[in-house]
């Protein structure tokens, strides 16, 4: 088995494109086959080096390794031109100067349901002859039988007047030359398949098997786009998702493992992947479900793994102590700094929080907390908890009436990891300094 992922480098890799890459990668790895990366870069205006790098960057982050490539379609133009010349020589293609208006006029005379048929001319674009009889049909791995009546298909333009080969010719030739056995792609390519099959038949070659996967929708049932949140792999990475969680979640968009299991390691996905389980209906990408799954993956990391991921994400070291006390509250890497950043950057400025919790009672509580913290030994989680519990009991207050003023003094707002753990991580000196600042305010 040999499959390919063949994106056009038009920008960041869309989540739908990432799913196509993942499905092909899983298909190849499941069968012990080969996964080829081909860059369809024949549009020079959009196929910039920067856009190509975005594709490669996204695949590397997803950890989808390729066995061949990247192969650039533009580098194979001479081979494509040779195929066009061969089809012209055999009479299966011809040159035509017909314009769009000529095609409209022909259809007005012969019927809108008829494909355009031209006559050979001295110059112009190159068209592939399409027979009037029969159908161009194939058994789609996902959709079942797909059939297109030949009489409704235009003679296919396969090269411009200057000889530049066009998309469907180039794709068909590349798939044949690379000996691709299975083409698994989005069903936005479904109309291209009949055209590529006609090229392959004209060349007397055996086509690969095709499977077309329904496109992704958002929770509202509309085609997935930026209005639904993250729409590209890079946006997911920047939002703090783990590649392992993204692989797991994206694999389940329109494919099922045959049971209700949702947390599947990449090895399990490889072992279970079966094209026959790809669904025909559009799948819905729901970022809230991805957040939930990512949280499961985050909590499965060891402290060393979580710390390494956080330090890589934020580009700074020394995060292990805060990672240890916040791990259970994190769903993404990006959740960490809003929760724990005050440990490193100091308290945030939240006037409503100060007004609510640092009133007269709150300041009196803080003063007593300061006395306790200055005296307790050792200064660790257990003794901090005992000291604060003592204040709650002596004053006859609810725990939050002691903990929240302390949180606002330490963090600037009433949200933090566990208060005892937070105090211990800050240490006596920093805790007393922040309490003093709050009291002085």
C-alpha cells in the first residue's frame, strides 16, 4: 500500500487537511505501507516558501512522519508536458482555441446537459477527448459507487495554450508515477476524480482506489471556519493543545473504532484504523470536546513531562513547582499562565477583587495571617494549612473569608491553585512581602 497527502500550500494547515493527512498516515501505518508527502505548488502566487513551511511545520508538530518527500509538483512539469505530448500524438487530446463564450454557445445549441466537444485546431489549449458513451465510474472506499455520465463531461482542458499542464493532468500523472495505491481525500475533490480517471484511462494505466471523506462542520452544522474558533493546526498549537490529544480527537471526527472508547493512544489508532469505518456524513469539530480530551491527556503526563511541555510552550524555565500544584486544573498549556503567572510576575491588578475581599475584615485577617506565617516552622503545605485553619476557627469565619483575602494579596485576584500549595511555592519571604503590600494599600 502506498498513500499520499498532497496539500496546496495556501497558508496554515486547516484542521480538515490535518484530518486527511492523519487518515492517510494511519492507513499506511496500519497496513505497513508508505506515506508520501507531495506539495501541489503549481500556483506560484500562493505557493510561497513560507506557506510550504507552514504545512511541514504543522505535520511535524502532529508527529506525522512521511516516508517519501516532500515532492514538489512544480519540479515535475517536464514529465507532465511529456504526458500531454503523448496524448496529443496518440490523438486522445487535441488543441482548441474555444473560449468560455464558445463553450456556452455550443451548449446552447446541444443542450446544457451535454459536455462540450471541440474540433482540433492549430493552436490553443489542450483538451482531452471524452467519449459520449458510457460512464466514468468507480467504487469509492467511503461513498460506494460513484458514476458520472460521459456525455455530461466537457472535453477536459489538461494544458494551457503555452503548454503549462493543469491540475487534474498533473495529479493523475504524479499518482501513477509514484505508484499510489489509495487516494484518501476530502470530498471537495470528488468532482476531480472523474477527470483524473479519464486521464489515467487515456494513458492505459490502472488507477488507484479512491475514498472521499465528508468535510468537517462546526457545532452549528456549517462548514468549519474561523468563526468556530481554532481552524488550523497552528491555532491549536498556539492555544496550548497537545499533539497526542489532537491526533486522538481528529481521528474520531468521522471515523469510529467500533466501540465507545474515546481515549485512544496513537498506537491504538494505528492498530484499529479501517477505512470501512469512515462515516459518510459530515463530522462536527467541537473545540469544547477537544478541550475536555486535552485535559485528560494533560493529567496523564508525569510532572517532568508536564513541566517540559509548559517550559517549551512559554519559552522559560523554572515552572516545575507551579506545574505541580496546578496540574489538576489545566485543560490546555495556555491555561497555566492565567492561573499561575502571578507566582512569577507578581500579583495582577484587579480592583473589584480588592474592593470585595480587602475590606476591613479582610485586612484584619491578613494581618493575623502575616503573624502566623512569620512564626511557623517549617514553612510547608502542612503547617500553612494548620495555621490558616487556626485562624478560621478562632475568628469563627468561613474558610473562604480567610483564603480569599490571602489569594487577592498573593495573586491579585481570588483565583489560584490550592491556597496552601500556593503559599508554600511562593515561600515565606515572597508571601510576607505580598501580604505587606496589600496591607499598605
